[in-house]
C-alpha cells in the first residue's frame, strides 16, 4: 500500500493483531499526501495506547479525505484521545462516522473528545461511544454539541456509559432543542429516571422528530414510566421501525399502550424486542391481538425470558398462521408447557 496509496478508499483490518511493525507501516500510508482513504476500520486490533496514539497522530497530518473511523475495542489512552481531538477540531476534517465503543474512554477523556466535536459539529452523522465510563460529567460537552443548530447527528449510541438519571435527563433535554436529524438513539443500560423519561417523551411527541430506532434495554424503566413513553409513541407513530425495551417492567398499562401503537394503521414497526419484561399471559394476548390487526410490517420479534405458557403460545401461533404475517425472526421464546 505504501508503494501505491492513491486509489484505496476503504481499509478494514479488524480483529487482526497489528503490533508495532504493522502499526508503523499503516501510519506511513496514512501520512502520505497521496493517500485518500475514506473509511478506516481497526476494530479489536489489540492496539495499545501507544498504537492508537500513532494512528491518530498520522491521521492528523492528512485529514481531508477520511469519512469513517472505527477504533472500537482498542485502548485509546490519553495521547490517542488528544490526537483524535486535534483531528476532529481541524476544519479540513469532514468525518461522518466515528465509532469508539469499548475504547476504555474515561469521563475526562470524554470531555476532551466532545469538546473537540463542539468546535466542528456540522459533518458528523454517526457517533458511537458505547461501553465507555463517560458518566454524567463526561456527557456535559456532548449535550452542548447536540444543542448546536449546526449539529446534524443522525445516529447516537451511548449505551452502557454508566449514566444515572441526571446524565440521561441532560442528553434527552439537549436533543429536544435540535430534534430534526436524529434517526437512531441507543440509551440502553443507563438509568433514565423520571426526568429522562419525561424529556424523551416530549421529544417523541414532537412531529419534527423522525426517530426510526429507539433502544432502551435495561434502563430501569418502571411501569409508570413505560406508560408515559408508550403514550408518547402513540402520538407520533409514523417513523419508528425498531423498538427495544428488553429488561424493563412494562406493566399492564404499558403493554396496553404498546398494543394500541402496534395496532395503529400508521405503525410500521419492523423489529420489537421485549425480552425479560415479565410479560404475562394476559399481556401476551394483548400484544399478539394488536399484531394480528396490523401484521404485515413486523419482521423480528424477541420475547425470550417471559413466562408466556400455553395460552400465550396459542395466541402467538394464531399470529404466525396469518397469511399477512411476514415475520422472519422469532427468537428464543421461553415458555412453560
């Protein structure tokens, strides 16, 4: 590649052990002014702080062509974060997709990265910071990015970032001020809390908000909070295609509202994940009845970890028999005969 770098546009070396020599050669390619690489994926390459620092430093010297960078599963370290932040600040940087999931990013490093994004927010379309210990404090600068009218982020994944209700409330409040562009939101494995649920519900009811994927798995959502969320979804059902609520307590009222959403002729839900939601026989009947009245869009249904039992399975079988049902994936249904 070093001898002929000008044509390559996409390079994926994921799940290989590059080591020092491989990283050094890669950096020589990235620094070459003839290199016009647009997509670089180095997922789980066993890269240390030193390696990540070298790669991000190389990218700083030739930033204008890169559109996608995936460093997930590697350890960025302070120097890697610093170099990457310098890259993000450059006006020549037009990065559209940035994946730093599982990069051992601390909340201090999260502040540095999101501060850099504040200075150049208009190009980024997809940001994944999942499974980093960014916490509430590290999210404060990200909230400023989300509020910026120049920010046109379409996909935001911040699941498992150790946020309490304070952090989730701040993020959802920030999104309320700039709702037009976001299409995917993953807040799973964080604690939403009453204020986070309230802000998110306000956002979901906004007709400017055209969210397609909402993932809230294991967010400690209570029956009452689920009722608020599903009520909001009913008021604006046109765009949502994927809803992931696994690991939360839906409750009777939440299930009834979810049934109303699924039975709406405006609802075009394709994926529904409700694993380990303590769904009862009665609730299963409500859900499957709703799906029977509007069966043509759903492609994937996850109900594992619920004691659905015989009657619930009978209702589900009736749905599957329907000639309009186009379900492709029915996963790990746990039931007791």
